[in-house]
């Protein structure tokens, strides 16, 4: 072992660049709540692969930073992807990518942890690695390079990004990151090599080491010491972990710029297209006391003007009304707003509408997803039109004047009648909203309709389905537009070409990595930013490396075929997913196990976890 | 109407935080007031907001030694206590300098503050030699035409700069000390003036050192 020199503080070389770039507040650190990292033996850089103003909203990284900073001699810092102007300035001035807090080269850290929130951030990871001067591919990294580890939602099909990571962590990270860091330190501490580190990491539960798996007939074959399937990590009880009370408060205008308190994890409503609803099972609620305590403490520590109670389906929390009543009382007269995203139509009750309507009103969004009851049954979105209309009346009677509705095009079995039904449903929602609004205010009534394209995702009952070909998506968009009422309706689309790329990156195997690298080399970065996305650049990149993206996005998988993510065990039993796929095609719905009996998804048994309901039971 | 108290806070924006925009500073100050648990007043209406007002905006990249905000409180708190509470929840680079109450009838900071004093530090080892002569020669040209968002704006230098700029040597650096008059029609940016007088190749770091009220020809601080 050699004594490493203290890494260089790059600030004096970074600061002169700031006069030339937009929004320098992205790069300067010194926010309230930013922690000056201690001198430490082991340095961790945690990166969100997008611009500062997107990444600062991510709560997972805050949770993990909190967990890691409890370890002795470990320093944790933040990293984001510099915007294109800053990236050009860094390259021109020959300055490597730096951590925010101590402004040292990212490459000088021992571990670079990257969350993969969704597919369109993949090129940003390569951009950051390149700016950091870390070899893009794990196979090219040497002893002195940081260990590059991924986590987050998109690792449930890790393959398209697998060659760029030394290890990927599947599932809840609270305990797993600690074990990962301990293992890394233990092996390097006794002088172990990089390959010994990787071997040791493969033995940590939930850790996937891509280089230990090779392509073989019928999928990937593990080498000695690597498990055949990597089982997702899950923490049994959220109450055992502190929620981040004093997160960094950004100066720059960022998305979701507010206190967020996670009120529950998981959702077992069982929507068949929804990956989050499958891979974050089981439902684990936090207690009302803990939620209220953390919300108040965090508002006090940050000074934010809004608190958001987040989860996949917050209104399902068995004690939500109690939480809202207590928070509303505590925050009276402060001008602080309470927002509840991810509401479900069937759990947004009249009393909830009143409680939320008392303070500052934040946005109200519901996701019926499909226009016809037939298709809502196919996708297991157990919401009826009557419930949606009743909810709309309750909200507009409580003072809301705008509601946003999410729909999806291209769901399995969809017909033109289903598409046109969206327009009819929106018209009836509009009518209900107007009727519940005083006459002189009806001009202000708005229904925003956002329509995305179905992207089949790993570990869902729809994982076998192919995506609808893009030309057909565009035709159905026209059908929808023709069926949509105009007055008071704000209609917006997700770009079908973007959804196509998402499908390629979500369903592909390891070969897709070559396409991602080729796209980045030809300038693809910040693909989630509409003005930056180039469909032709991606098509050309795939062509250059001999990949036919349409086949990856559109071809269905045969039940029984080895899927690209077969070596990732999310805890869901394959027979359950297959049964759900069959029930979908028959139009049969499946209830939520937090309200009714167990549906046999297999997660609790496989992962040694159980449903945690703070109020003892849920009321449908 | 309930009783209210207008707390005037003088604060600094220094170091790395000089790269913040005016909006970013304003939002940070509001959040600091909440963290400090000051008894701030909230506006009535559909979206209640903290009753807070700021002096003239400081551009991104410009530091400020004595910037101001007025914060309306619902009950009296000794100014030193309010200042200490704010200091305990802010970082040094954006922190209070002084606090005092002003009459609620006082003109708004934005309207009352009409003089800004600046130190423009010249970077890159420029020597004192000849600078004064070049500045004065430029002043004698009488006007400065500035293009802003496609529009030409002509400043009368004697009007825009109520004092002759001074060249000061400070340790081993040279700075130009100047006062700028602010009006509804805008104010001449000191970095623009220096670039026009000395050439665009001169790199500068600008600090607004004071903001003043002009009262019948006499300049005074708002606190």
C-alpha cells in the first residue's frame, strides 16, 4: 500500500470558467445543508446522471449519503453532469469533472455511485465518466480507478449499461451500500486487486458484477463465485432508517424544490405495465408520528415553503388523513403548502379534498391511463369512470380549477375504440368539473391531458409484450386528437420517437451498450431534454454498430424464452407474472393484497419481507 | 389591520456565492427567514407569500458587501436577536451584517436606493501606472453607448457616475472605486464601464460595496 497524496482542489481552475456558463449556481456548492467532507480514508462520489437542477430532487442519493456518512473515515460528496456549456469549458481548460463539496477530481474518489433513474440518462453517464477521465468500460479500468457502481430503478434490466459498471446494486440500498463499501475497503485494505474486489462484491447479496457473467447459449452464464441469479435487496421496515431531515437546500431553481418525506415504499395495486409497482414490493408504510415529525423537522431545518408527501401512491397510506390533519394544523398561517403527488382516483376522498384544499393548493394529477373500462381492466388499473367523475366533482367543489390526467397509448390489446374513449372520458371530466364550479368561475376550468406511449418494462406482466410500432403510435395519436374536446383542454404528448428509444434501452441486452456508446460518441447527451434529443443520431449510432433497434423494441418475447434480465431476481415469481399476462388478455382484474387476500406474487416469501401497514389495515 | 414591524436587514453576498442570481439570493433569504423562525408576515390571497422586499438586483458574478432586504414581522423581536437568528442559519458567504427596524411608511428599498458604490478589481497583474489617465480621458468623452438585448442605450457619464472614478492600489492588486447612479431607466454596469475605458481584454471582479439613499444631495446608508 502506498500513501495517496491529498487530491487536488480544483476550485481555482473551475471558478474562472463560471463567468462563461449559464447558471453557475449549479457548480459552486456552499448551499445550506451541504456538508464539508471530513478528511477521510475512503471517498465516495454519488452522482445523479443529469444536470444539477434535476438531480438535486433525488431522494435516494440523499438517503444513501446519510447512510454512508455514518461510517468512520468515509467522506461522501455530490456530483452532477455539467451542462453542455460547462462541459465544453472544462474540456477546453483541461479540468476534469469535480465533486461539489471539496472540488476534487471525481477520479480521485474510491467509489463513484451512480443512480440510473431512467433510460434517457444513459448517455449522461458516459459523458460524466469521460469528463472525469475514468475509462468508460469496466474492462478498461485499472487499479487506481474508482469502483463505478450503479443502482436505482433502471438496473432491473442492467444489461444495456452493464459494460460501463464494475458492479450494480439491485433494490433498496440502505444496508447494501454499507456492505458494499465495507467489502471494498476490506479487500483493498489487505492489498487485494481490483479483480479480487469484484469477486468479493459478487458475494454481497444484491450486488451484480457484470464482468463475471459471459454470453452463452440461452443467456448469460455466471463464472465461478457469481450467483446464477442476483436477488433484489429489500429493507423490511422503513422506520428503522432515518429519513433525510436536513437535505441540501439549493440556490438554483430545481425541480421538486421542497421538503420530501417518503411516507411509504412499494405499491401493490398491481397495474400490469408499472415496473415500480412490481419491483418495490411489498408495501411498507411509515407511521403517522414519524411522517409528521420528519416533515416538521425538515421544514425547520431547510426553510422550504412546501412539503411533499411522496410515494408511489400516497393516498393509499392507511393514516394519510391523520397525517394531513396534523400537518395542516401545525402549518396554519405559515404560507407553507402541503402537496400529495401520485394520488389515485379511488382513494382521493371528499375529506381528503377538503383537507388538501385548506392551504395553498398544489397541482392535482390523476392517472386513469386508459379511456375505456375494458382496457383499464386489461392493465389492472382498478378505477372506474364513476370514481373519476366523483373525484373530479369533489376536487372542483373544494376549490381546484385544474386537474391533470395521464393516459397511455399503445397498451396491449388497445383498439381505436379504446383510444377514442379517452376523448369521451375527458369530455365527461370537463363537464363534471364545470358543474362543480360556481358559474362565474367556470371560464378558469382546465383539464390537462398528458399522453405517453407504452414502454414494456422488465419484471412486469407486460414484459413479454412488444412496443407498438412507431408509425402506428403516430396514427393512434391522430385518432386521439380527433376525439378530444378542444375547449378548456390542454393536450400534450410524449414524443413517440423518444418512447421508442426508451423501449430499446429498457428491453435490450448487453449488445445495446455498443449503441449507447456510439450515440454518445456522436454527441448524444441530455437525451431527456427535448431540445437536445436527436432521433436520427440514435438511429445512425445503432446502424453503425449493427444493431436493429426496431427488433428490440417491437418484437414480443415468447413466454418461456430467456429474457435479457433473467439473471435478476426481483422476487416476483415467474408463474405470477405469466398468470397476470394471461389474465390481462382475458380482461380479468386482480385485487391489491394490502386491501384483500394475497395474490401470490411471491415477493414476501422470496425476500423475507412483509407488508407493513402503519394503521393496521387499509380501507378501500 | 394587525400590527406589523418592518425589519431592514443588511446582508453580504460574497466569495463563491457572488455567482448567484438575484432570484436565487431572494429565495435563499426567504428560506433563511423561515429557518430562523422569524415571525414573518404572510400576504393574504390564494397563494400566501412571505412579505419580503429587496433592494436593487445584483448581477450574477457580482459580490455585495452591504445589500438590503425589508422583511415584515408580525411581532417585535429585538433586532440583534433577529440578526443572530439569521446568522445561525446562513452560510458566511450570504449572511446578515446588521438589522434594524424602519418605519412601515418608508419608501421601498428599490425606490429609495439610488446610489451604488463599487470596487472593480482588475485581474491579471495590471499596474497602477497610467490607469488614472486612461479613466479620466474616457470620462471626458462624455457618453457611453451600450447595447443591451439588441437596444442601444446611451449613458451621460457625468450623470451616470456622480463621482470621478478613483484608482486604488490594494495590497498587490489594483482596483477602480466608483459610484453609479441608479434610476428607473437603469444604471451603468461598472464592468461595462471599465471594459469600455480599458478594453474588453481586462478581466475584472466586481463588488458592490455600498448602497445609498440620496437625500437633497447628501448620501446616507438606509440603516
